[in-house]
C-alpha cells in the first residue's frame, strides 16, 4: 500500500470533506491501486494551506469510453 500526496483546490477540498464529492479525477502517473491512501493537501495561491485529509481508494475507473486513457477516476473513502 502506498500513500500518495495530492494537491487539491479549496472548492474541491471542501466538497470532499463535506462528503458531497466521493471521487477524484486524476492523471494516472502514480500507479494508483485499490487500497492505496491519498493524502489530499489543500493548495491555495501556490502553497499548501495546512489543511489535509487522508482517504483510501476503493475503486478505480479507467479505460472507459470518453475518459482520456491517461486519466482515472478514483472512488475515495475517508480514513
């Protein structure tokens, strides 16, 4: 299991933290795997705000019609 540190814009961070957004669309450049952790680190004006949260990848959607082959949709669950 790997923990991936990911930058996230404030509006998306707030949506994830509130439970409204349960997925992340990401370039698949890190070798994401089901069970890996993602540490979402809020990125504001070119620097980290200090707010962060850890989620576990529960499902990965890739290779779907209309989804760029270099990208994946990660289903994330709070930890």
